[in-house]
């Protein structure tokens, strides 16, 4: 019985400590339009700097008609108007509507002809002011059951005819060698290097992007038998229903069920599926940078996982602490009171076998998280030497209410301070082999321990390289929502765009 009550307190504690076209799910992680715009500027700066730092070594070569040396490469580059588009459930596109660049280098070229004439000068390849140019990368975004991945597969540049020009400036008195053809080849090779560089820059940032959408993978709590609890990350990204900004709010709509990983490495998935879909306004109307929204399915599947780990469960007499008011002995005052027929088996141990749990239904309103119809069956077995027997069987049913507040433990971690505000237990005697059994005694025992149940408060960290502020928790219509602002360390460094400058 004591272990059973401890199990209930652990389950309730984990529950409240974790706190377009949306699919039903257990967790919805939202990034606001304002946050994405600010982060887009930071990412644009990062991508520009990565491209500007590309190594452009001197080049030499020859053909049947000429030999050449290109040297002193200089690059100017600006990316502007970041955008993203949802192409399908797992395919996105990210890029910039405007890309301006200018690449210049010196040349020395000699024709393979009589007298071997040579020329010197410089070449400029760049975008024409006012012309339409853009660059975009395809992103494959996969949310699997225990992992997520974001991969940029290829980047392409699109532009109007004549948007990119090649200008050759010869510094000799007589210039007759056709340099333009070789310069065009170099320009095309540079565009390939440029798009490959953008693909690389996006993939370098992919782990940071993934962390924003999957802040919780492993629940920061290990069960007593060593089993672990994971979050089912299967899902998809959804853009907000009626975007008004260039970069709309994006939500990762995740299955959010709790997966049990046994110590042998096997996984046990929830027995139920999510069915509730929060309203668009619940998922999109937050004004902070970041939002984590939980539905009742997450809590229900958590009970499912804990029961799968712990039940069937056996409680032996020697597992009850000495200070406990009730001991598993037929002569204990509690058992003598509820089952007088046990008196014919004095001073024998009682073993409790728990089985057949029923996961509670979870309901959430603005003030409380309600757990309804938690059921657990138990056999009370008298350890009568070589002839143990089931004295009686009890069905326990519990309704409970939990209130919770958010606590900021540090600039990068938060936890939930939760309290069991109510518990309505019920006990029904299913069968008995020792005469009458009073179920009210079990009800009174559970009521007695209600006040001493302490709900643990595991701490959670925000994605790396961020700190948080303006942290809030709100209970709404069937949802628990945690919102906060994120401060990026890159923003604090005040990195600005690097302009085109050849002086």
C-alpha cells in the first residue's frame, strides 16, 4: 500500500513537472514571428560571414589557346529578405529573396600563338543593381519517435537574364585576347561554390535549429528500476494560420506521448493516441519568443509509461519502513480493523500484488489539472508458510487535482512548483476469503497520506546558447502553456552585416 501511494505521488509529480492544419498531439513547441525574424537576421549575418571567409586561392591553368593566372580574389556579398516556405509535411525551403555579390580578381593571360602575346588586367563578376536574384535551399525535416533531423540537401540560385555581368578591364595598350570565355567559367564555378557554401552554413546551424523545436527528448527523471522516459517526437512543422509577417510563427506539432525505455533497451509506446487539437489561437497568440504547450494526452501517456514500468508490482512486508503507521502483518491494527477474519492467521506477513492499472483521464482548466478515474487492482496475500492464499482483492479508484506554478531556477533553467490540492479515493472489495472487509479503511488510509505526498520538481534547461526571461505558466482550456523570451548570445555580441567594400 505504501509503495502504491508512493507510485501515485511519483506519477503525479512527473506529470506536473513536465509540463495552418494542426494534427492532434501531446506537445506543441512554438517559435514566434518576432523571434524568428531576429534570429533570421543573426543567421543571415552568420551565413554572410561564412561565405566571405571562403578561401579563394590563386588559380592557374592552360588550354590549347591560352595559359592564365588569376590572383588576388576579393569578394563582397549581401544576403537580404530571408524567407521560408512549407513545400510538404517534411520538406521546407529557406533562402533569401535578394543576394548581391561582387567578385573581382587580377589576371595575367598569354595566347598560345605567334609571338605569345600576353595581357594583364582585372575581372569583375557581380549582380546588377535592381535585377531580381534569389537563393534557396531545400530542407528535409524529420521528426522520428526519439530523434529529429534537419538537413539542407541542395541550394540553387535563380536570377533574371542579364542579372549577373562579367566585366573585363585590360591594362595593356593593346588588348586582343578573348578573356571573357575563361572569366565566365570562373564565374560559374564561383556560383557553385557559393551555393555549396550556403548549404554547408545551414547544415552547420542545423543542431541549433533542431534544439529549438525539440527542447525535451528525455524526461529528466529515471524510474526506480532504472527505466527511462522519452518523448515521442514524431510530428511536423506547421506555419501559423493567418500570418501577417514575412516570417510567420512556426509550431512543431509533436505526438508528445511518453515512451518507456526498459533497461534492456526495448521501447514501450503509449497504448493510446492523441485526439485533442488545441485551437489555433491557443497555439499562435503568445507574445513571447517561445511557447511549449502540453495537452492531456502527454500526461495520460506518462501514466501509461510509468504503469508499464512498475506494474505488475509486488510489495513485500520488509519493504515497508519501520516508521510507517501501517505494516503488512495480519495482526497490525489497521488490518485487524478492516478485516477481522485475519485474526485466525495471527502475525503473518501480507504481500500485495498490484496489477491491471487503468490510466486516468486528464482534464485541464484555468485553475487545476484534474486526474479522473485512476484505477489499480491489488491482491492481499497472506504468507501462510507453504500455503499462501489471497485473503481479499481491492479495486482502488482515485480522482485528484494538482495546481502548479513555474519557478525560474537560473537564467537557463526552470521547474514547476506543484501541489496536490485534492484527492478523492475510493476502494471496492472485489472478492474475499476471510469474511467481511471494510473498504472505508483503505479510503481513510489514502486520505491520511494525502498531506504528506511531495511532488518532485525536475528542472529543465532551455536550448543551449540561450538564456530566458519573462517566464510564465498558464492553464487554459485543456492545455498547459509555458512561455518565455530567449536571449541569444550572438545578439549580445552585436554582430552586424559586413558590407561590400573594396577600398
